[in-house]
């Protein structure tokens, strides 16, 4: 691990100031991703600004929905009564990831900023455009079973590893940030970026901006929402493909739908084309298959991951079927 | 408190507390990375990035204080630059020719770990590349000759009867090809050692290992020192599974070479998980081809088997892994004509090595998959076909070994089926699966596993165990057999306590230290309980006999009498000691040249049944239930024995459905625990373990070895169940969802 200096921030302004003025400084939350990457030499910050004492842990009901503090632990969010009742997909998604020990430490803000688990990014002996811009992508000619099938570029085919963010994408979540220039809000779907020519820039958060909260707006579909994760083993594995789905179904017809995919792209992938197919259509197998086709229409698999295209279609159909059945039962 | 009754209480067979359990659960146990010495340096290994080539130049990058580092290359080796094991082909450090990726070329030591890591990355090699080969096909085809004259480390041919004559008489001839992949041992504690070495004091190594005397032998040659100048001490060891059989000789040599160059300052080398996974040994990948002749009554007439394993770049243990795989290739069946051709071949990947089962899981996987196919062709159920061919007392194995003990494979099969409701489920699942997306299946494998070294191996080892008793009556057992989490110390103490009829707490087991314990052989090959345990028993009995011969101990005695006798003996004659050396059981004969005869003193026999579900939508296969039934002679410790079986089955489930070593240019690509997928407890079904006991005359209290057995049956039982569920035959492991998808889509 690289030597670094450590500072504990006293409040939000102090934290932001410290990182803005510091040389190659990073915020330290739960440390479940950053510290691992530092040990592996992938991340080499010169300064860590510990934000764990900031008052950003609250989960509270607002008139518009639910506000989750950036330092709330993944466990606290997943097990929170209001989250489970109003946004079940978020609880399911978080519980589908990592282990209880990690979820107890990991924060919401940190989860948004998780870095990819691409083998080549994680191993400093390989070239990687994300780690060393311009050095080349080792995954494209390498083993790319876990890599992107949507939205990749010729510079990077890594996928975003978060489960939580897939659920947030389906829930129209909004990320609230603080920075030297003041506060702003970034819709979750615009928070993460596709790799393009600059895979090293993963989010639209500026380096000196601090995530302070995530807002979940009330919606007619959030309560009927589920998460399905397909992975290499039952626990403690990243998604090969995951799906977050939320439906508002009335008399067998879909009034509103949200569909997002994980494990398939450089960002949590909101399937807008599929949502168009679903909205206004009958909640039946034919519709769900059409939605799955639409969601994967632009898919471009790599050498070793063609199976993920079909796997994603099947996962979508299965989850939509389950959510629709629940909705019928629940609405009766 | 002692009284007459405790001399009658048997401890063998009881779940007594583990000898080292308290130290482990309280954190008092010291593993190698817990140890620090004054003036200690940290060592690192600089490895090859390419699979094959010739080193032109070693370059040290700018900006590092190179004069502060201890630097060792092949030129610094005081003795011979080879890891002495079976052959002497593997260097400690590459002098010129690189034969696999991650091969050690240069060693560095420094007091600052972080600077050391920077330095490791700053050393580069200018290499003239040579063409590598990566698969056993390329090796067999001699695409390049990379080892010896023909890339072949070892070949065996086993002949029984005359297989050439059976094809004409056969009603059915069934062929098949079966493959298994590499598998990482993934012991809990990675490899690590500390060494102190200089010309005056000699070489002392502490470390995590299975076989202190293997390390001792290797260091003798590396330093060209006399035996008494080399000392190897095993520290508390967090698992091995075979992975710490041969590799500790390498890392111990490296640390000792650095210490030697540093004038005797202690040097610690601990691999992190990524280095341990990428650079050290794995299970040998294999390819097995079967050609089987059967008559219309479903009797085996002949079996021709070709068994090939990929040994990697150096010979290491491949010849003996091949041997065990070969001998187990024809299974517990009575077949009059058998020919097995077996080869271990070289490729430019890091050497494959010992891993629980040692070749047998590979060849048993092939056989037990193949016999389901044979049964289908003949028109019998898998169970009925096997029933017609099981071996019995008085019949012979493939090597012509006459089975001299009662064997009841039919009985095991019947009991395993009863425990799993196999017959009913076999029919019910087949009916219910129609049109369902979640398909269920049930399958089994029947097999045997020989305990101890193969053939004349035990005679060659001449293992010795010592026992000594002090004035307080405490007995110390002296053996090089290591406690690596499997329970050696507890089991030895149980056996000795029963032999001496004294309290279990009076027995202790000495730390394996080559300056203090005799060579009881390596801790491998399911031999520790059966072979070394028997020596523990006779060494302990030697103590008793001495006391009784000298009249200090009556025929019937209590623990208090024992203490008193020991005290008097020590007062009169000094410390009481007894040694016992291995002698083969009578009537054991092995012909190494013809590969004929009694391959093992005893076999454990088993039937394993797996129940699976296959999700036809997502192609996830899951083991839902697992019954492991085995005849093991005598269960010495029920909790430890069941633990061995459960752990082995879990490893076998990993081998079958999860663990996929991904290779690129001869290097493991997924050398991280996030991308090398092993099953977690959430993926493992309840493993229901049952034992039967048919005491073995030459095992302690009748016990036979079981350490490797549970690795053998899982893969074929699970794939047999998947075939039952899906109707599709899969003949390779690991079987990942994408392979299921591809095959099932084609048949759909």
C-alpha cells in the first residue's frame, strides 16, 4: 500500500475543503472497496479524508419520498422498515450483494462509487485504460466472461458491480451532492457514465464533490418492485446479470414500468426501450418477452459472454412475471 | 480422578475435544505470519511474465535504493539449483530458461515491506521468447518439445487379462471421453515461512507445511550441508489439502537463500492470496478415454482406458499423482480384461501438484460417468449395471490385487438408496420434470480409495514414530506428521491413550521439528491415521511393554499406577522412550515394473448420492441433497471424520459446478477470490454422512484412511444427477451455466 496521510473531517464543508485543497485526496467511508484497492495498488491516494463522523447517516421520510443519508450503512438501508415497505427492490438488491459483514461497513455513498471488478482493472500487472488512461484494454482480447454487453466502447468493457445502484436506477433516485460550488442534484441515471474514450471518469460527480444523500421519490410502482440477481453462486458473488423491475398494473394493464439491468454495462442500465414496450400493454408473457427483446436489442457481446444476452432476456421475463403476479394478488 | 473404570473406557470412537482446539478458538495459536524475529527482513519473489523464453538481461528500474536490498539470483545458490523431490528438474530460480509464467527468477529482501513491493515491480527481464505449449493435446502431439525427449514425465501401462481379445465377443462396445479442469486448493492460510541461514549455524526454517522432511530433503541439496545443519519446524498450519505438500520446499528455499545472502538475518516470505493462487500448484487437469466391452447380460468383459494428466512445466509429483489416478481408473468392479495406458505430460504452465484425491478424482469421474452411459446402452439402470459388476472378496482389481477382506458394495448401494429414497425419486422426478422449468435429478457414484502410499511406497518410506514418557507419566508422541486442521494430534492422542489405557489428557503430540521428531513420512495420501496411527499405537505399546518387562507395571493398572511406574522408571533408568518402524502387512506384494499386485494395503469403499435441480431458465444447477456413505474400517473420531467427509464433498461440489481456473498464455487469470468462484455455505446442501465399519486388521483399532475419499465421488454423482434431470450427458467439469445453456439450447 502507498503511504498516505489521514485526516478526519469535522463537517461537510471541512471535508469538501480538505479534498478540494488536498493533493490526490479521497473521501473515506466504509472503506470496503477503496482500502482493498489501495492494498492492491490500484488506488494510490496521497490523502484520505475520513467522513465517518459526519451527520449523514439518517434515513427519513420526506413529503416527496424517502431520504437516505450517504453514510447510512447498506445493512441499515436494506433492513429499514420504510425501505422494505415502500421500496422493496432496494432492500432486495442490497441484500443480494456482498456479505453481512461488508454490508455493515459499506455506505450508500460508497456503493454509488464502487469500482468495477474487471480482473484486469484489479491487477496492476495488466494494461487498463481505466487505471492508466491510454495503456490499453486487456479485457477486450482477454477473458471477458463477466464483461459488458451493452454500452461498451473500444477503450473499456468493464461493468459496474453494484446491486444497489440497479435498484436506484429503477426507482428514479436522485443523488444529492455538496461541493465547493455549492449543492446540486444528479438523477441516478445520469450519475454514472458510459466508458466512451474516458473510462477513467466513471461518474459525473466532480472529484471534490461529496455525496450527502440519495432521495427516493414516491411513485405508484415502487411498492411493487423486485430484484433478481443471477450469479455464479448463491452468496458473495457479483451479478452475471441482474434485473430490477417495478410495475404499476391496473386490471391487467401496465400503467407504469421501470426496468434496470446490472452486470451488463459500465453503469446501471435503465432499459427505457423495454419500459416503452411495457407501458400501456397487457401484463402477459407476450409483453414481457417483447420487453426483454427490446431491452437487449443493442447488445454486443464479447468473445466469452454471449450467454449473458440470453440470460438477461430470461431474467427479465422471469422477474416481470413474478412482479406482475404479485401486483395482481396485492391489488385484489 | 482415576479409577479402575477409566482403563476400560475406549477413547477411540469418541468425539473428544481437539488437542489444539482451545489455542485456535482463543487466538493463542501462532501461525507463521504471527511470528516476528529481531532484525527480520521481508522477502519477495520476482517472477516471469512469459510462459517460455530465455533470459537475456535482468534490469533494475531507476529510482530505488538497490544497495539497501538483498538480491538473490541463481548464481547465489550455494548447493544445487533444484527442488529435490522425485526428479531434480525444477530450479529454485531460473538461471536461463523460463518454462512457465510466474516462474521465480530473482529474490529480494528488505525491512520495509512497501518499498519491497515497489522494488519487486521495478525488476524486469529482457526475454527472448520461445514457443510455449499449453494443453495436453499440444504436449502429446509434440508441437514443441519442452521437457525431456518427448514431453512425457511418466507413463504406466496396467494389463490384466487380454483386452485385445474381448472386442470380438462383445455385444456392446461403448466409448467415451471425459475431462476435468484444474482446481485451486485454497487452503485458509496462504504459503509462508521464516528462515534463518548462515554457514556457521546452518539453515532453520519455520513455516506452514504438510511435510517437514520434504523441506528438509530439499534444503540439504540446495545448501549442500550435512543433515544436522538443516532444521525444519512446522508452525500452526491453516489447511493444506495437498497444496502444502511440495510447494513449501520452494518458498522455504527462497527465504533461506535470502537469509544466507543477508548473513543470517531472519527472512519472512508470506504469499498474499493472489500470488499463492497464480504461482503455486493446482489439481492436474485430465483427459480420460474409455472403451468398454460388455455382454448382453450387462457383464463387463473388457475395459481399455487412456488416462492423461497435464503436469505443468516440471515433474514435481506428477508421476505419483498419475499412479494413483491410474490404479483407481477401473474402480471397484470385477472386470477380467483391463488395459490402462496413462501419461503425465509437460506443458508451459506452473507445475500442477498434490490436491486431495491425487489423481483419483479425475479418473473416477471419468469411470463413473462412463458407466452410466454403458448402463444406458446395455439397457440397464445405472444401479443394476453396477450391481452385476461390483468386486467381491477373492476377486481382483485392475492391478491384479486380490481383495482379501469382505466388501459389500451391493449393501452400501442399497443403504445409500434407502437413505435418499433414490428409487422412488428416480421415477418420480423423471415423470414430474416434463414441461417444468425447474428440473430435478438424482444420481450416484460408487467407488473406492486406497489408503497410504501406492505399491512399495510405504516400504520405501520406512516411517518411524517415537513415544516418550516422563516421570509425571505424561506421554509425548514424536512424529513428523502434521496437524493441518484435520485432527492429527487428537487422533494420535486417542490411539495412544487407548493403547496405554491411560487418560487422554496425559498424551501430548510434539511439534514437528526435524531436530526432534523422527521421519514418520509426509502428511498425505490418507496415510496419517491408518499408517502413522498404527505406528503411534505400537510405539505407545512399546512404552507399556518396557514398564511391564521391568516389573514396574502390572497387567491390570490404573492411570495412577501408570504414573507411578513411569516415575520409578525415570528414577532408575532415565526417560522412557520407544520407537516403532513401518513393516508391511504380511502378503503385500507389488511389482513396480509390471504395475501389478497389491497397490494399497486397504481401501475405503463408498457410495455417494447427489440430488440436483437445474433451472432451465437461468441454467443454474444446484445440489439439493447429498448422502455420503462409506465403509472406513473404524471411525476414530466421529466429529473429525464427518468433518473430513463434509469438507471433501464441499470441495468436490466446487470442483464440479463452480471452480474454473481461467488460463491465458499459461497464466491463471482469475487468481482472486472474487473471480475464482468457490461455493459458500449457501451453495452447499446438507451433507448427510454415514459410516460403516469393517475393521481393517492392520489399521489402529481397525481404522482405514479417509482424507481423500470424499473428493472422489461428488463430481460423477452430481453430473449423473444432472443427466437424469436434463436428459443431457455432460462429460466435463467444471460444468458452468453457459455450458449447460449451450448444450440444452441445442437439444431444445
